[in-house]
């Protein structure tokens, strides 16, 4: 199966899950709704969180920090970080792959003035900037993943860099969510 077919199938799967969830997407609203949505899945609740994070990360208009904070409130730091990191990491890898396959026209959808040449030069000289941006919840990681997919950065370097950076981001967001839960709900 070609890479394009795999990416298309993954995207269809993600959007099918979002469609099937329908009104359940309102679970993003508060802890009680999320708990009542996730509770029936029992030990698979963190998997549901990971899938929701994956969907949230690929659909750019949704804020990226909400679900990791809710995961922290529900599962604490270890479980919340794992569930959130898996979904974010998979979304970042899918976005990178899509940009590798379809190129800068995908990035131009999010950033109309995008210039691959200017961006590639910036990436070569300032890779630390991108890892810091991924690590701290200051910019949308999905847009960065699409943009980095058009650069000359290799898969191994991207995988290691984004994996480690997103881990730090998830620790920060999940810890904040757990702290808020301890203050307001416990």
C-alpha cells in the first residue's frame, strides 16, 4: 500500500471517529462531562483520551491544551501524560507525513504566506527554536508539524525531537490540569 493511501486511510479514520462521536465532542467542555464520557470505557479510558487528543490535534481550530489538562484531572500525571502524549505524538507524525507527501500547499492552507525556501533556511539555523516551541504550549504543534514536514529535516531527527519536546509539553499541561483538579474538585 502506498504512503498516500496509508495517510488517506488514517485521516478517514480520524474524521470517522470525530463524526461518530458527534455531540459527544461536547465532552471537551468540563470535567464531569469528560468523566461521564470516559468512565464506561473502564481501563480503555486513556485510549479514548488518546484518540480525542489525536482528533483535537489534527483539527486546527480546537485549542490544544484542553484535553491534556483534563487528562491530568482524570488520570493524574503518569496516566494523563501517557494518554495525551500518545495522541499528540501520533498527530504530529501524521501531520509531518501529510506535509512530506503533499508539500507546501498543505502548509499554505494554515499559513498563506508560507515560503518553503525561507522556512527551510530558518529550520537549518534554528532547530532549537522549533523544539522549544513544541515543548512549551505557545504555538499550535499541528501547524509546526505540517511546516517541518516541508523542510529537509529527516524522519529520525523529527521523531526524536518532537517526541521529547511533546513529552515536556504534556508534563506541563497535565501537571497544570491535575493541580487545577486538586484545587477545584477535590
